[in-house]
């Protein structure tokens, strides 16, 4: 999922001019390319600024820290994935199958660029409260991707709770794979297992017997 030219499917940010959006695009592309080549440590703000053709001070106005930049890079990668999934939606017969297929497609995309994946996940792990808006955006995008796969426009509280559990499991599976503690096969099993909760979230709630 390294950055290619994405101007055709990336809406401009509402508070940026066309020129500013193009500058931000170059910064995110540079971040992804550096991370893909050398991981978290390779993303140094000065090198990003040079690769993007912007002044270092300009880079800091867009992204106050390396963590902000890498979390925004993950947001960008997820937006690209979301667009791709809408063009080629999963073909499973039921919501659980479609969500599992979607998350495995996301995982395989990250698998093709493990250094980039590791850099973005580490940034999410290190993010403090100052990065909360960016982290929240990543979470909302992940939720939207899962709900699209479920075919659910108006989720119930129970369904949203299940989606959160699925998100946590996917993130944890990604971390364990990146650290070498889980195989791809085990990730697939874990994802398919947690996605079975979707069927339970659609059932009518049980009421305690009277008396």
C-alpha cells in the first residue's frame, strides 16, 4: 500500500487549498516511501521534508511530530484501502465472511510492506493524547470499512460493540504477526473466529425469565 498517485480518489481536505493539499500529499507519500524502505527509524522529519520538497518548518506546521505524521500516513493508507474495497467489495455470502475477507485483504496489503506496517503500528502504539484526533480518525475509518463489509448502514449498539472487538483483535493480530509471534495462518484463524460474533450481535436480546 505504498503511496502511488492517489489524486483520483482522495478528496481534498476541507480546510486546505489545492496547493496545500498537494503539499500534504507529497509529505504523506514521502513518509510512506521512507517507512517502506527502512521502517519506523527511517522516518526522520528532515528526510521527509527533503523527499517531499518542503521546508522543515512547513512540515512541522502540517504534522507537529513524527508520530502525528505516521498516524496520518496510516489514515491515508486506510482511505486508499476503503476506496479499493468499495470498487471491489468482498464476495462472502454472510456478513462474517465478508468482514473476515476484508480484514485479510487489508492484512495482505500490509504484509506486502512489512516495514511500513510496523512503522504505522508503532506510531499508533506510541501516540499520546496530543494525537487523539488522528487516532480517532483511524478508528472511524476502520469502523467504516467493517460496517461496509457487513452491509450495515445503521448499526445497533450491540453491533458497534462487536465491531470494536473485531478492531481490537485485528490490531492485536497485526502486532503479534509483526513481532514474529503469530503466523499468517494464525492471524486468519483469529480474524475468522472473532467475526463470528457478528451473527450473535444480530440476534434478539434474551430477557431474564420472570420471577
